[in-house]
């Protein structure tokens, strides 16, 4: 029997954390509780989620979070 591995997903647990985050309604709660400047183009809950996912994935320095987010397709984890 030959088994071929096409791709290894090292961030599979981030999908679970993302699903729990959404099921608990945390993005809506964060957006409701944190005051936001009208000029802000990013939801506070998106930034909080990105930092939490980054912490679970090995904690990159904040200056490197943007590059890390592009590597793991953060948009898929945050959006419904």
C-alpha cells in the first residue's frame, strides 16, 4: 500500500479556534464593547483574533504579524 502526503497543514488547530471564537460570538462582543474611531478601517475583533491566532501559532513579533497572516490565509479564519 502506497500512501502519498500531498500537503501537511500545520495550522489545522487554528480552524478549530476560529470556529469556537465565532460560535461563542466573541467578535460581536468585542466590537460592541470596544469604542472605535469612525476613521478606523479595521474591526477591533479582527485585530484581536489575529493576535490570538498568532499566539497559538508560536507568537511572532508584532512587526512580523502581517507577513505571518499572509502565510496562513488569515482572511479565511476571520471571515464567516
